[in-house]
C-alpha cells in the first residue's frame, strides 16, 4: 500500500471531432490523480488513475462573419497501465495507455454571426445545451495514450492523446479526439494521512485491480 501516491494535474486540450469541416479547439483539463506501483509484477510497472474536468469539442470559423463552437464539459476517468524507467534518482521516463470513461456534465453549442448577414443589424449570437435528446450523448468511452518525464519523483510533464470509441452525436457520426499537454505534481502528505487514503483506496478497488492486471497478463501470454 506504500506504493500508492496521490497528486493534482492540469493542462491544455486540443480537441476535435472526426468529421470533415470541423476544426480543433483549445480547452483544458484539471483534477486529481493517483499512481499505484506494481512491483509484484515487475519493477517500474504501475497503474495511473484520474478524475478530471475536461473541456473538449470543436469549432468552425468563417473569419469575422460567423463562428460555431461546441463546448462540452466532461468528467473523465482514465485507468491506465504504464511503465516508468528511472534514468537516475531525479529523472525518469514514463509511458502509459488504457481506457477512459467520460460523463457529459454540461456545456453549450454557440453560433455567432455578423448581423448584416441575417437582418442587417448588429452581431447575432445564439446558444443551446450540448447534451440532450437532440444533442451529444452524455457517455463516452475510449483509449488514451500518454508519454512524459518525471523530475525529482514529484513533477511530471506529459503529452497524450485520447481516441473516443462512441459516436458523440449520431447525426454526424462524430467521435471525440483530444490531444493533451499536462503538468502534474505528486502531493507530499503525512504518513497518517497517506495511509488513510491508501487503505480506503485498496479496500474499494483492490479486487478489481488484480483482476484487471491478471486479464492483461493472460492476453500477453
């Protein structure tokens, strides 16, 4: 249980939808993470968990004449398996991959147009909810890949990419795509606090973790 470390993470999204005509847009992600070392399987192997608020979406821009932007906010939970290679005591390289699930929380689709194109007036702006019966699905599932560096066993800098498997919107048949540039910091806590967090984590997730690892080992072998 001493192999579990908690931290905070934040960064930039460059998200898009895999549909021709829609451009990528800038968003963000922020939240908490945990790393569980798995030396019982092999040194350097670990699991990476997170709970993130993530702004994704896409946009279309026609200069100053008109723009259309999709702004969906998700609660995203990645569960990755990774490997960390220690170059020395203060510098490591790491890579991880695995599934994520995401739940759509809120967001707006907004269109803005030059009023002269509509009725000769001033700028026109309209918006509606992204999620709903006629909008985006609230549930998303996909695969994430990430690679980066760790400094002083505390600070992490990484780049990753998420591939959504589920059509976010049925009419266009579009799926989420997201490039992430991330900074993370592992938190230093008291031994008592750390043990309390670790015990709660293991009591809830321990059976699922080992089942997940053993399934991966069976697939490999």
